[in-house]
C-alpha cells in the first residue's frame, strides 16, 4: 500500500520568536490535536529533555527557577498556522509582578528536507544539528523588553548564555521522540503483537499515527514494516484507515 499522508510545512514565520499564547485555541478539522505540555516551572535540572526524549542538552547555569518551558507538537503548530514539526519556548518570569513573562529563546524542529530547501536559513536561527530527520534550530529574542534593572539584567544574562549559538552537550536521539526521528516498532512485546497471522504494511516515509480514525495524532513512525490487526475502516475526509500495533498499543494510520 502507498502512504496517503504527505507532511507539509506551513508558511515560514519570519522576524520574531513566536509565543505560546494561542496554543490552547482549537480549530475545526479532522485532526484537532493541539496538545502541548503545561509550562514547567524551573528547568534547573542537569538536562533539558525535549520532544519526548528526541533531544537533550545541559541547562546553562544562568537558567534558574524563573525559566520555564512550553512544548508544542507539529499538529499544534499547524493549528496555530506556524511552521515546523516541533517547538519549545523558554520563558523568563520577571520579579516585577506588573511585568509579563517573555520568551527569550526557542528551539524549533524542521523536517530536514524542508530545512535544506530554505534559502534564507540564517534568518530563522542557528541549527543545533546538521543530520537526522529533524533539524533543531535555536533562536533568541532580539531585544530586552524590561525596564526594571533586576529583570533587565537577568534577561540580558539569559540572552548572553546563548551568544555562542549552541547549547552544551546538545544531543539528538534519532530513534526516539514523537516526531520525525520516531520509533521503530519492535516485535518482542507479546502484549503488542498479534498472535494470529495478519497483513503487514510497509511504511516508506515518516507516517503520523492516531488514537482513532480521524482522532488525535499520537506521533510519527519511522519507515518500517508493521503488523496490522486486520481491522480497517473508511472515512469520507481521509479515505482508508488501518489499525496497527505500536509500542503505545493499537493505533491507526491512513493508507490508500
């Protein structure tokens, strides 16, 4: 069978770091998944781990309890009209209670084919890796919005921690994560493998999978051969759906 779903990139956002204010908004459509993590106060552990263990890096020493993070899936970005397959915003919460928290840095993931086709990459930020299915790009705020000396100095320190354009010990885990660079489904778990012969399906590119036909997207699967349950259905909006076994239990993909 040939894959029907084609990954596309929305129009590139230029000139500023996007905030997460509209992440909770929903739009109509077959896929309405706008899942994102709630802000996690204090990314002060030894490492920040993002994209469901898709990458990690050592937190700069300047990042203290006033730094929080918010992650967005590729489907959430699409719902928001933004580009990329993944985004995490890092936000500073000021000591001035009258001031608003401000995003000082972002890491956006691009499908590698899309990234390589962009002519003006330098306007989007600095790539943290150059190989793999997903290219993670670091960008930072262009200016300091604070007027109080304490918050102004703290924000400047955060920006200076990114002056090198890199993050210490940045590592991509290519066989994990919910987005491109996604897992291979192994057949060594008897609870997730059919005991009866059922058709298999060969994935030839990164493929989104869903909780139910037309339901919320759970992530992406790497090219591989998969066991199916033998169940299938057809919806007017998407066409033929096939139920498969994954490491997260049973799920659905679109085929033709």
